[in-house]
């Protein structure tokens, strides 16, 4: 029994220096683990933005449908507003780290009635127009800092334009005509945001492309104000154009004017 106790005492004496040597190593490992935990970047989270807007745009260019020769048009926003039946405009975006998916939706429905010349073939003629534009873009942030972000984006834009004519009274009374076209263009460009102050920021995009049309482009510049982390308002100016022709159908127009939007973040 004495020999066993002596052996245990000797073992404890030999283990003490070893434990003393291991304690600094273990402490250093724990310190390194804590430091790594502090400096390790957190995993990115999804964020979502929805921004309904109102575009006070006029329209100019050349339009031809129903097989008739193209005619030059120059319609002010106030004239469009008088004939406006319905409109929907919204930008949305989903982000994950440096990657993003964004879209732009625009739909306008206008109509007007007028008297037929001399009232021989018809007493009145009704004109209706529907314009639908939808853009979907994938993006990657070339610059992503607390002070701003710059994305390179690419995707597609769908256009759908429809014009109707309706006749009332006279020999053509009850006649209804419709002419429409739908096409898709590839689009690419840049979009970004730069913070000026903790509340004020600059935002905008510039994209262009083509495919079914000869050319398609869209430029926006605006100033935003953050009322909170989840809500801001934007005031700016937007201009967009498309040059499309398919046989006698021509839609070569430019739309431009002030834009006012509300931005909601989730």
C-alpha cells in the first residue's frame, strides 16, 4: 500500500509541470476562438423592398397601327391624366448579400372619345390604349459598403401594347377594331444608391438593350429621404424609350417626366 501511495505521489509531482505547460496553450486556444467569433462575418440575411411610384410622364415619338402610316405624337402628362382610366407602377427587390433580384412593373390604360368627321360613317369614335411593361433583373454588387452600393444588373424587359377603336352611330356603328403587339428585349446596366447624410441618399439606374426592338433604354435619377429604417420617400426624374417595328406596327416612343415614390423595406 505504501508503494502505491508513493507511486501516486510521484505521478502527481510529474503531472503538475505538464498541466502548468498546457494551461497557457489552452488559454491561447480559447482566446483565438473568441477572437475568431468576434471577427467572423455574420451570414447574410434576405431583405425585401417594395416601392410603388407615380410617374408623371409625357409621351412623344412615332406610332403606327391598324396598317396606317405612322403618325408623330407629343402628348403632355396633363392630357394623359385626363384620359387615364387605370395605372399601376411598382419597383420591387429581394437581396441576399451581394446578390439581388429586382423588377419594375408599369401598366397604363387610357381612353378617349371624339366626334367622327362630318358624322357620315359614325357619330363618335372611341380610342383605347393599354401599355404594359415588366422588367426582371438579376444583380451583383460591385461595391457594397455602409455608405453606398453599386450593382451590375442584367435581365429582360417585356412590352405589350394594345390599341382599340370603337364606332358608334352611322354605318360603322358597333364596329370594334383591335391591334396589339408583345415583345421581349434583353437589358443590362447599373443601379445604385449613395448615402449623402444619415437620412438623405441618391438613387438611380441606367439600363439599355434590345432584341425584338431596335433599342430600349431607361434612366432614373432621384433623391430619397429615410424617415425610418423601414420607410423612405423618393423624388426624381425618369426617361425611358423603345424603338419597335413589326410590319406596319410602329412603336417608337420616349416617355419622360418627374417620378414620386414610397419605399417600404422588410
